[in-house]
């Protein structure tokens, strides 16, 4: 599928929060103020026009970045999805791993995807510094 230069330019302008509000509002969880998380990616934080996915160890600014880096869409399909030409495919979460510990303690692979209030504050500070160019 071919995309025009105008579509690419328009898609690069759309931030992730705007895209998710328009196409997948059920996916958003408001944490506090201007910070959001998503249901399918618990370690993805959206704040001040930027997003960061802790599990993947990277972030971005646009919805286009998210669709390509996190959802694994090709460039043309991501541009079309952001521009409303075609809906993005529904995300399917990988199956949860089961722990076989007898003490019933939480497993580390479950803990690393959870965000604590402290972590969210640290992320927000990092994003503010990043957007300020510090």
C-alpha cells in the first residue's frame, strides 16, 4: 500500500494520546494529571506528549512511533492507521507465564511490568527534562 507525503506528514504530527483517545479509548488508564497507561502494556507510560515503554526499554513522541516500535506494524500500515484509512489491528497480549513457586510469592517477570507511583513520578520527571532539552 502506498502512502502520500501529505499522509506521512499528517501522521507524524499525531501524538499517541490523541490517537488512542480517537481509536482505542478503552485502552487508556488515567493515572494522575496528564499521565496515562494502557491496559495491554502496563509498563507503557504516556505523559506530556511523549511515551516510554519500560518493558521494551524505548520510547517516542508520535503514534506512528508506537505503532511501528510496539505493535510491529510496517510503516505504510501505521501511516494509514493514524490517518484513519484503516484501523490498526487489535493487540493481543502474550499469554501470562505461570509460576511454580510453593510460597505463592509474586514472580519477578510479573513485577517488572508493574508501575509504582514512585516510578511514574520518576518517568514524568525524565519526560519533562527530555521535552525541555536538558
